[in-house]
């Protein structure tokens, strides 16, 4: 065999290896997802090699590649876009250009990326914010926050909370022409986690007089206790968020020490002293029958107390909003939740829907059959456009 043949063979094997992603039948446009997975798993492998060789932290390599998707704050004929800071937290603000007689609605948006990646400047979030501002004739604040692995919980939470509190000041709202009675919060994935967490925190904050009218949680991560939910079992290999990556994100939120990740992956990270918390994430009682099909609930397993002592954040309600009790949940605003069929985080969202409804909160649940994690902000998917339209219509009617 000539050298060229060998090279061709290697490229062939490489392509087949990465290109082969076993996908369920009802995923639309599977080739787009396969193509995207090919790119992201290649980057992911580069990041893994970099980490094994001790060159760069896994997440920092991913962030390096992601940062190429950032765009500057460019105004167009429809919306004025500017970068500024709210209480020292960098945010991107979108204000519609058309004249408005009345005060506008306001939406505070939090990007996803596993508490490690992403930015308000990322192309897909920039586009979403522009569309939101235009469709709703609303002022959109797209916030940034400090990211892991450099910063851990509760920095992410606190940045978002501080920026939100700043926005909710009377003088700030007035400056942007925003109606204090029509302000909502929204976020996807880790941003959905932060949206749910700060919305809970806001209820009891005596310093904040202006409250939120709605919260919108797009395939949010909401709990750290049970890493063996039916959705985690069924979708553990489904791109773009396999269970291994989700567990890595979760653990990086709290620490760079890989022992938490290892314990989480086998679901042995919650100490026996915290057993009472499991009732808040009991999928056996919180999931509707059709999502439990074929799964057998087994009692939670426990891990060493040492992990929870060192990294107590993973048992903190500000990191895991499903750990809030019903008295807290009862006071939450009108809620919109998107979940996707092929997503490890599906059951986090569904359990929150059940718990909120049990507590008397009005919830619209939009479950996307054939949807996968991140579906709304991956450019170019038809299903993503449909979901975005449903989301914007809901906001338009309810905010
Ligand atoms: C979970 O709920 C089931 C009933 O659906 C119950 O038998 C089980 O004891 C509960 N487990 C925990 C830890 O709350």
C-alpha cells in the first residue's frame, strides 16, 4: 500500500468513527445533527488530548473554539445594540428603534453553556436577542457572568443576580423606557438553571420591589441529586449533550477536582445525611407515566460526606432549584418550560413542571417530540425555528 492509500484509509476510519452517531428515527434533518456532532466531537477530542497532555483545561479549549462565534454589538435599522455593565457585570442591551408611545416590555436573558462556556456575544444568542427585541417590541438585556473553571458557584449565580437587581431598579427601567409590570426572565440550559434560581431568590428579597411577571426556562438543568433519571439513562449518548459532558459541566460548576465528577457519574455523590432532599427529585412520583415507561425506580445510593462538605454548592438550592420547598415555589410567577424528548435534562424540566403545578403555579409546558438539547439556538434547523416561534409567541401573549 502506498502512503496515500494509508492516509485515505485513516481519514476514512476517522470519519466513520466520528460520523457514526446512532440517532433515533424521529430526529428531523439527522445529517445536520451528525455534521454538527462531527465538528463538536472533534473539538472535544482535541480538548481532551490537550488536557491529558497537561496543556490546557478541557473547558478552556472548548471556550477558545467557541469564542470564534462571538460577534460585536452592531446596531441595525431595527434595533440598537450596545455593550455595557450592570453592577459591574457585562451585559448586552437591545433596544428597538421604532417609536413607542407606551413603556416597553423587558426581557432579561441568560445564555447557556454549562456554566463554563458561551457569552451574550455568541452569534446565536445575539440573533435570538435581536429577534426577541423586534418581535416583542421589548428591551432585551442579555447578561454575561463569570465562567468555570476559573470561577465556580456561587459566582455565576451572583453575577446574574446582581445584574438582574440592577436592571430592576426604578431609575434604570425608566432610563430604558421599560414597564416595571411587564418584565420577564428567560434562559436556556445552564441559563435556564440560573433563571430559575434567581427567580426563586428574588421572591424573598426585601430590597427588590419590582417583581417578575413571567419566567421562561428552556431545557433547563435543575437538579444535581439524581444522575440516573430516565432521561439520563435513555439519552446518555445523544449529541450534543451526552451524560458524560453534562456531569462534567455540573461538577465544574462547583470544583475542578475531578473526584466530584467521578462520584456524580455513578450517582454516588449525595451523603446519607442529605437523604431527605431526594423527595424533591423523586422521578417515581414526579414524572407522568409515559416518561417512566420501562424504568424501575431504585432508592438513591449515597456517597462520602467529604464531597458534600468540601463542595456544598451541589446541595444548594441556588444551584439546584428543584430543591426548593413548596412554600417557596408557590410564589413563583407564570412559567413557561421547554423540554426535549432526546435530552438528558428532559426530566429536570418535567419534574419542575409537576412541582410548580402541585404548588399552584400556572405553567405552560412545551414538550418537543424529536427535539434535542440546544435545539433552539443551533442555527439552521427547521425544528429550532419552530420552537423559537412557539417561544416568542408565548412571550408575546404572556409578558
Ligand atoms: C419516591 O416515590 C415512591 C412512590 O412513587 C416512593 O415509594 C419512594 O419511597 C420515594 N422515594 C424517596 C426517596 O422519596
